[in-house]
């Protein structure tokens, strides 16, 4: 038996919230041999649990914590940005468990394997529980305090959520070349995967390729004209990305609308 399972003394872990993360978390825990009560609805209370994990939207954490008050000795949330104080209505030890992973659907028990996991606890015992739960799911826990939560979550959003936004913009601009969104996606995703692999191996500066990295001002300007024609609403985004990429490449930053210096 896994040591973490033994620490539960035969009691299940309750999961509140049957959305993407709640469904995935329940499947992951069961796959690791943990008894789970749930996922139950946001207004339901898992009973007889060693701990309850609230997988609800940030704005609903306090209300959900009040609903499960007295139902378990420790209660946690899965928000990356919300302080532990939001769990005060539960009247129990509080912990945070935020998998640094994306869950677009499904209930693959292996979805957590290899991911980082931000953990926090109002007591040493609550922190140890969160870290143990993360390790049981195959994640690597790292502690984030309330003061650092907003910066941590912003970094995660930039790396994941905004990447999706950028790819949607790329599909929009690819229409200027006559590519349908699905076709553009199929062609761009292998490029995206290799870029991420290069980033992981080399770091941002060395992984950067393309016209800005090599100082090809004429190509960047041609790209800008194409963006202005195919997706004019994306021109400000393009210009801002050019400026930041120019800094990453170690080149002089041009003014808005100006060419990248060679």
C-alpha cells in the first residue's frame, strides 16, 4: 500500500465539482489506489472523508467551503490564484493544490504524471497532505505562498492560455494564405511541438528562430503588411510581440510600425 494511502486511515478523499479538473482528479486518485467520494455537485457534501478538495471556480470557493463546513478535518482548493483565506468558512485546516497542467476534458488517470503542482497549507499537516497528494498523482509539488500566487498564476496563463490565443491568431492570419483553420492547425501544430521541445532543451534565447532572431527587417515588415490585410484586429498584438521578441533576440527595439533593424 502507498504510504499516502495509509495516512488516510481508510477514509476517502472527497472531490466537490464535476467539471474538467474535478473529473480528472477523481480519476487520477482512483488510478493511484485512493478511495474517492465524488466528484459531487457544488452544493453537495461528501461524507466521512479524510479531506475534501474543492474543484470549483475561484468565485465559488468561499461558498463551497461554507457548504462543507465540518465535513472533514482539512479542506483544499485547486485554484492557482486564490489565497487560502477563501477556505476559512470551512472551519478546517486549509490547503491549496494547483496542478500545473491543462485539462481540456476526459478522465485520463495519467494526466497528472510529470506535472508540477503548486501546494500550500495553513498548517504543516495541511501542507504535507497537499504535497503527499501531489506525489501520489505523479506530480512534483512546490510551495507557493499567498504573496506569490498572482505572479505564479500569471506565468501559467502566459505559458498555456495565451499560447492557445496566439495559435488562434495564427490560424486567423493563415487564412490570408488560403488555409482553412483546420488545415492551418494541422500544419502549425508540428512546428509548435518542436518549438516547445527546443524551448525545454535550450531556453528562450537559444530556441528563438525566425526573421527577428536573424535581423531580417524586410521579412518582418512583409509579415506586418500581411497581418494588416488578413487580420487587422491582430496588428497591435503583432507589433507588441515583435517588440518583445526583438528584446529577447538582443536587438534594438523599434517604435510601433517601424522595421526591425538589421
